[in-house]
C-alpha cells in the first residue's frame, strides 16, 4: 500500500504557507507590511509627486496673480557716452553733453484695472485649492491602489503555489497509478488518463507563475522599488478580521461626504466664473500712478561722479566773464509724478471674443460639475453593490471550505479503514486546496470592496491593523 504521507505533507504546506520571509532569505530582501506599502506609495510614487508638484504650480500662480495688484518698484541706472551729437552741432553747445549718468527709482501702482486684479486673484486662489483637493483625491486613490497591488501580489503568489502543489499531486497520482498498473490493479487507460490530467495542469501552473511575476513587477513599479531587489510581504489578511469591516461599512447609514475630486471640480467651475470678470476688465479703463525719483549727472569728463551737484559762477572756466552759472559735474535730483488713464475704446472686438470664450468655458465647467456629482452618486451605488456581492461570495466560499475540509477528513478515514481508495483521498485533497484558493480570492475581493466603498463615500480607508488612511479635507 502506498503511503499518504506525501499527500498530507502537500496539504499541510498549502494550508500553512504564508508570504513571510524564510530563514534562508536574501538579507537584501525588502520586507513590507501593507501599511508600509501604503506609506511608501504615498511618499515615493510618481503619481503622488506629480500631484504635489501641481499644487506647487498653483501656489506660484497665486503669487503671480497677486503681484499685479501690488506696487511695483524698480531701480534703473544708465550710462551714455555721446560720440557725435547732431543737435549740438545745429543748435549749440548747450546740448553737447558727451557723458550722461542716470539713476532712478520708479514706483508705479495700478489703482483700477476694471476688476482684473481681483478676478485673477480669485481664479488663482480657487485653482490652487482645487489642486490641493485633486492631490487629496490622488492620495486616497493611491492608498487603495497600494492595497490592491499588495494583495494582488499576495494572492497571485498563493494561487501560483496552489497550482504548483496541484501539479505535484498529479505527479504523485501518476506514479501511484503506474505502480498499480505494474501490480495488475490498474489498466492502461487509467495510466493514460492520469498522465493527460497531469499534462493539462502544467500550462495553468506556468500561467499562474507568470501572473505572479507580472503582479510583482507592477508592485515594484508603483512603489519605486528596484526591479532586481527581492521583496517579501509581511501582512496576511485574516478572513475573520475582514468580515467586521464589511458589516460596519454596510451598516453606516450616514450620507456620503463630498469627494475631494467633486469639490475640486466645483472650485474649477467657480474659477471659470471669476475668469469672466477678468475678460470683462478689458473693456474698462485702467488708472495707474507713477512716481520717479532719481539723479542725473552730466560731467564734462568721463568718470563716475562722486558728489552732489551744485551750480555757481565759480565752477565756470572764466568766472569773471561768465554770464550764467556752471555745474560741478555732480549728481542733480530728478523727480516726477504722473497719473495715467488708459481706455481701449475699440480693439477690433478682441475683448468681446475673450468674454464670449470665458462665458462658454464657465458654462462647460458648470456642466462638468453636474456630471461629476452624478458620477459620484453612481460610484457609491456601484461600490455598495460590489461590496454586497463580495460579502455574499465570501460567506459562500467560507462554507465551501468547511465542507471541503470535512470531505477530506472522511476520505482519509475511509482509506484508513480500507473501504476507500487513495484516488478518493487525492481528489478530496485537491478540492480542499481549490476551496482554500477561492477563499483567498474572496477575502481579497471583499477587503478591496470595503476600501473602494470607503473611498467613494469620502470615508477614511480602513487598514488591516485597524488604522485608517484619512480622506483629504482641503478647503
């Protein structure tokens, strides 16, 4: 009689296999819990960095828009050397200054721009808040994606292991039937059938291993892990812990919150309305005040003046015969103040076209807000339906595992009493392994359904250890 030890060993391996590091594991292996994977995703993923960079861009736009409403102060200095002056040759030497030095401070401020400054500031501020909300929505989505890829790798590894064990069981079964044939207790047909069954299982095992590798590569890509570095998953979902999460999610009767993405679209629509004010400012006048405070030096010789300017007859070449004062080649004050009014009376309908475009964009944004709200409501309904389905499937699979385990115990008992065959034991063992794999998939689907339902309802995303990933509430 052939021993049951190989089959029992395979079953125990299938029931106790965990995605933890082995004692002989590569010391460079990166061990990650689910919480650590989520944190790494939020910190290092390209998607999270892009969302944060968009917030920085929006912040810079706010600063730029506010700058237009603040006074402008500029320092201007120049040096001019006149090589030949036509006016001095025609009119007189009084215009024949060969060297000119100027330095001035120019202060200007637009007191009225038709509401352009206020409107542009509102557009930038609302766009900046929308960017922050988009970042919050991205982070929540990444938290769910991190859990999805993490559990996907764990599930793919478990399914690949089950397929390998099924193939090993088929090898054991084939060896058993061949031995029975040699002893005259099995026919050639039985051997061929066992061999074909074994060959049919091999493609599924290869595909499962390929799926595991693909899931691991995607996991490393999203979490910015070097492809050559081995990883080990330290978190195993407990089916008993997932059920309360699902029950609590379905029992939550509070209305769904406003998702950050929906609020971001609302702010974008509000920014479009403010952009209409900016466009209308093109048909209104602009009032600007300018103050110029500076100094001018017209030295007779080339060289930077080092003193303040004065005029006196004593500075002339012949003071006794001079009829007008001369200057000492120093700096003389030069100040001016003006108020400017600019009003575009006709610009070829450019302003009208800009207003029409801004109004059309505002109407489009309002329709997009309506679409976003409708889609958010649909997402909640779909996520709840998926959660109900996943919960029902999980409950059914849990019962299937209990029945498969009972069937295996009965098959083992029958074989021990000599009233059953080893083939019955192998079949029951294979059914138990399949039941465990379907239970793992059901647990995986139920947990992700809970996370997705929390995301679309703007609720904190639950994690296996009882902690949560908060939904952003930027305003």
